[in-house]
């Protein structure tokens, strides 16, 4: 199993040629074995036929002298037999009589007449097909019984040199090995080139997908497309279409986020105008009083004090609105002032609806640099506006900001006295993958809250408030748990 895992780690451009070469070696071994086996059978059949012809010629000439037991005539016939018989090279020929003793041999010095037949001939079983081959001794053995009127009168025993057969087999084997090695190298090279060419589009696609995982995905340039249309070209077109769709979705998300901000601002505009318009009437009255009675020091000080307080209130409302909706400060870290600004922004709406707001904030202020100020402010503002709408005129709203030192999180809890969240709203806030229909049914406010929490790696908990309405808690992780523990 470990070897398999190690093999899988090898690049595909190496694995494919190696597999092709290995397959070629296996096929070559099988083919070579069959070729050599067929060559062996052919050589043996050919030699058996030549040996049979050789022994047939000798037997016809040797039967008369063997019947008479004439040693000299038998030797004379053997001596006159050619030393080569085509591809057949006889090494030794022995003729035996009825008693099995040697009558004559082609080498009388080594095998004397009337001697016992040598063991290498006597102990050898009758050859199959007229011939037996001993490849280790590079010798072939043949035997032919001499028959007269159907009765054996003697036998011919012969041995032959088969070195030329072994040389032929070796030459064929070397040719097969050289050819198979060349073919294996050629096929491995072709396999490498083909595998590299086939893997190139996959590598291109993988590189673009890896780059898309760490940054905005970029489409594949036309120069990187395969030259011919096919599956990879269709895959590249599909990837580019996916990248384009993702870009459009991201652009639409940003556009919808801006529209949601503007929508929230529109909902606050009327109440903020009322909040600003009320002190403006008093300010104009102060100016009129100063114009008429400005010489009186007490009247002047009282009027200037009223002017200062009224302008300070207007300035605070305008600053809070700018801090929330100004785009160039989107990367600013969260501060405690951001949370207090939400209270200031929602104040006119709460007053217009004659609602009761219970605002609680932990006095300890650990570092909030891990969170985006604008994103958290916008999410909290959306939750409070939704709670205000759900509570209705004269309802109750509670907002709590606290720090959970054990979990190292900032907890923002918004409750109301309304009827509770709908199933679609719950799906947007807590479902793993909220349906688009649920997003549309509940507007973009809750969806923007969910998006902000997901991006920060936090979680949302939905429960019941003390007023029997909905309670939504945002648990936003902080970066430095030591600082939170110290503050707690």
C-alpha cells in the first residue's frame, strides 16, 4: 500500500511513460517467449527431418554388411559418408549388431569394434520423432533400427553438432531484446510527450483554480487554450464562464450592499430630518433673540449656550451618519464609538415610534482591531432597524454589547417585543446555505448581517427575548484572547 501511495505521488508525466514502458516490456517478454518456443520447435522439426534422411540413407547401405557381420565393409560405408550433410554436422556414428555390441564406428579409436555401446547412447531413451537434443551439451542424438524382413538386425546410433542452432537462437534472442528495448524507449518517449501534452491543459486549469482560491479568480487567456476544439477547450470555456459569473455575482453583491446601505439611510432620513429640524427652530429663535436683545449679557450667554447645544446635537447626528455610510473608511477597525453611534442613529426612529430602548454596553474595551468598523456598525444597525419594525409603535427594544473572555468573542444581542422571526428570516440567519428566495423575501438587511458574520468566522444564535419576541445574538471572534482576558 505504501508503494502504491509513493507511486501516486510521482507526476503524471513520469507515471504514464513508466507504465507504457513496463507494459511494453511485459508484451515483449511474452512475444519473445512465443517466438523462441516456435523457433525451437521449428529447429527441432527441421533437424529431425534431416537426421531422418541421413539415417535412412545409411540404413539402406548398412543392412547387407550388418547381416553378414562384416566389420570392414560397415566401417568403409561410415568412412565414405560425408562429414557434413547439409546443415547436419555428424560428430559420431556407431553401428551395433544383433547382440547390441559395436560392429563399427566412425571413430574406431574411441569406440572399438565388438565393444559395449557407450553409456551416453545405451542409457538414453528412444528419441521422440527420431531425434533428441541435449542443449547443455550442444549435441543432438539420433537412432535408427536396422530391419530385415521386419526383424531387427542392428541399429545406428549417431550424435550431431547443434552449435549453429544455439547460435541462431542467441542471434534471434539478441535481435528481439534490441528491438524490444528500442520499441520500449520509443513508446516511453512518445508516452511522455503525449502525457505532457495531455496534462498541460489540466495543469493550466489547476493553476487558475489555485490562484482563484487565494484571490479573485482570473479567466484563462485564449493563448492558453488548446489548439484544437475538444473536451479541454469546452472545460476552459466553462471555467471562464464560471469566473465571469462569479465576477458578476461579486459585483452584484457589492451593488446590493450599497443599495442596502442607501435603503437603511432612507429609512433613517425622515426621522433624522425631524431630529435636526426640531433644534433648528430653537436655533433660529436664539438668533432672533440675539438680534433683538444681544446687548443684554445674560440673554446673550443663554442664547449662545442654546446655540452650542443644538449645533453639537446636529453635528453628532451628521458625524454618525457619515461614519456609517462613507465608503472610503470601509477598512477602519471597529471602536466602541461605532457602537455608540448606532444608538445615536437609531434614536430618531425610536422616538418617532414612541418605543422603549434598553441599551447596555460593557464598559471594558479590549482591542477590536480584528473587526471592521463599518461592517459591524451596518450589521448592528440593520438588526436594530428590523427589531424596531417588528416591535411596532410603543414596542420594546433591547441592545446589549458584551465581551465573552472565555470564547474571546464580541457578543452583540438585539431583542424586541414583536411576534418573532419568520421561517424565511431564520433560514437566512442560521441555515447552512440559505435559499435565494429566502433572501429576497426578507430583503438584504439580514443577508448582509449573515454575510458579515460568515466573513469574520463568527456565528449567529437566535432565541427568545425577555419581551417574548425575537433575540438575535452575533458572536464575533476577536484576535487577541489575552487582551480580552485582561480586560475582563
